C-alpha cells in the first residue's frame, strides 16, 4: 500500500500547483476534493 498525503490550505494559496509538482516528481495521482464542487 502506498502512503497517502493530504495538502490543505486556504483558497487560491497554490495547493494545486504544489500537488501537481509533487505528483509529477513522485509518479503519484491527485484526487481533488473541493467542498464547493462536492
């Protein structure tokens, strides 16, 4: 089983950009759960 990481922060703080870079470097997937979209 692979580790799970959560990236939290306020709106428009750059979380998506950081997550995309981490995922690119680690060969990981991103699961986006935005309370405004759910």
